C-alpha cells in the first residue's frame, strides 16, 4: 500500500475498513490458490497483498484501541464529574 493510500485508509470508517480487510483476505486467498495450482514461488504481488492486509488490520486495531481510550476517558469524566 502506498503512503497516500495509507493516509486515506486512516480516515475510513470501521465498516469501510472491515470491507477493505475482507477484500484483501480474498485477494490473498486467490493468490495463494494460484501459487498452489501453478507451483509458483511467492510473487511480488503476493507479498504486497500480504503487507496490505497487515496494514489494514493494524489500522483496524488502532481504531479499536482509540475507541477503548475514548470510552475510558468518558467513563472517568462521568465518575469524577
């Protein structure tokens, strides 16, 4: 994933990011299947697909942790006035 794509992906909603993760997983599965059928070695495309999937999953985890922090802060504010 290029840097500008990564910046754009950071602004995606949780649902859109989940869609991207699903698409990346499907693409990776297809590439793995092709490698098994053709007996090919790991291609550049496979490596890029795997890296993109990891980046999307990292962004999803960052969003999850940010939501948890926000919830914790909100709870502290409610409890401590």
